[in-house]
């Protein structure tokens, strides 16, 4: 099974997958992997592969990705 999961900011991808397991009991014993990496501070769509579909991971890693960011220029801090 291939699922798309919205990973909220502040969570790691593993935390998002564990939350998915608790919300969908059928996934509790399923092996799962995610395609791509979202840093904990990022939010976005995480592609989750379960069961035999996880063996297709290399093909999904080749998909194009788009990143959207907001920058604030002119602000300084003691850590630069």
C-alpha cells in the first residue's frame, strides 16, 4: 500500500509514521518506509510505503520534489 501523509512541523518522519500506526490499527504490524526526508522543522507530504510496496522505494526516491520556503532578510542574532 502507498499512502500520502501530511507531516506537521515539529515531528520527525518516524513520529509521523508512528502516529499513522496508532490511527490505523491495520498498519500496527506492517513494515513501513518513507520516501524522502523532511526535517523536523519542515511540514509537508510524506510518501509512506507498506508491505511489498516498500521494495519500490528506489523508484519513488527519483520523483521530482518541490520546496517552498519563506525568508526574512535583515534580521540578526547572536548565532548569526
